[in-house]
């Protein structure tokens, strides 16, 4: 029963909140730029409109092109099951850890790159090669960052990591967690295809990465790709705010009210993080393609410094 409640809670929270996060980022950017901007619910409207439309499929494409939207969306949703939005209710028999998390997301990325190549589109091939470069540069940072926290918790399970960090007081007061926090913040920007790595609102052929790979999609297939990307973004944001800024330890009571308060605090943390991402996008410019490795290297250095500090400080003192 506990597993069913957890799955329902996770799926409902992620599915309902993921499009809203994109709307909030756009609205905050518009507010800072003194524009009215679109509604925070605009992505819900766009997804509804796309689902009602038919999909145009190239005659030269194979089954990979048609199957990829479902695989990409499913991989993002499965990854979301591994990152608890609240530790008030945790599953007892759902296997998986952060190694599985990275692998499942990598599966979705792999099929998305295959689908972009499947139609023999020039833009698709360009976007796939760039996505392969970014993923190769950024995935080591994800693994080193999560391994650092895993060493502290003596576990690779994200739920166990969250429970361990909750007993550490305020994690961001410690240099190890600070390094990991900054590294994962850069990971979110890269994995979400946001400025300065990519621009999710552009269709300029010289700058596209994510948009180039889904340029051939339309209708419900495009809706699944966009929805999957929004879920993936929220998964990484949840990973950052729930692991490094835990909150359930301050709730002194149990029951439905405790769960509601936990989800409310979780949403408030996501709201703050969306504001940080909006500020970063407003105050930076799109990097040249060959400047991206520099930022990825900086993120890896931060994560490496985190694991180095863990060993210097003796591990158990963290």
C-alpha cells in the first residue's frame, strides 16, 4: 500500500508541476525584463493543443522516430520515481539508485539522438552531435557529485541519501555540500538546455541543440518530447533542492497534514530555484559552442573539489 501511495504521489506531483516550472521561469524572466509575458499556464495550453493534433512523420523514417517520444517520456517519468518529492512517504520495495537514475535518463537521451538522425535531417544530425558532446562533458559531473553525497550517506539510494542529509543540520554550511550544490546547478542548466548552454526558445540553426533534435516532430509526438523534457528538468531540480536543502526534518508531526506541508515547502524551494535559473538566464548570454567545455570543466572541478574535501575532512566528520 505504501508503494502505491508513493507512486501516485510522485507521478501526480511531477506531472502536474513540470509544465508549471517552465511557465514560472518564463514569467520571471518577463517580469525582470519589464514585459507582461505569457501566462504561467501557457505550457499546459500548448500541450493540450499539440495532443489534439495529428503527427506528420517523414516517409524515410523508421520505427525509431515513432517510438522515441514514448521512450523519452517514459524514461523521464521512471527517473522521477527515483527522486522523492517528500520523505514523509517512502517506498519499501521500489529498486533503483542514482546510478539507475543516470542510466535511465541516458537511455532517453540516446533514443532522442537516434530519432534526430533517423530522418536524415541536417539540423537533426547537428543537434545530435552537439547533444552527445554536452552529455559526455556533463555526465561525469553528475556521477561524481552524487557519489560524493553517496559516500557521506554510505548508500547509493536517493531516499536513503535524503534521510541521511536531513540529520546533518544545514548541509549548505559545509564546503563539501556547497561544491556539490554549485556543480549540480550547472548540471541543471546544461540538462535543461538553458542559457548559457542552449536557448530553449530559439530556432536559429547555428545555436540549436535540443530544438534541433525535435525539429521534425509535431502533434502528440512533439507534446511527449516537450513534456518529457519538462519532467527531466524538474527531476534534476528536485534532486538539488531535496538532497542539499532538506526540509522534512523540521516537520514535527505526522499524517496527511505533514505530507501536505512537506509538498508545500517543496514547491516553495522549487519556486526559489526557478527564480535563480531565471536570473542566470537574464544576466548571461548564450555561449559559443566551443566555450561549453569550459563551463562543463568548471562544473567537474567543483564536483571533484567536493569529493576531495570529503577525503581531506575524514569523511565521517562531514
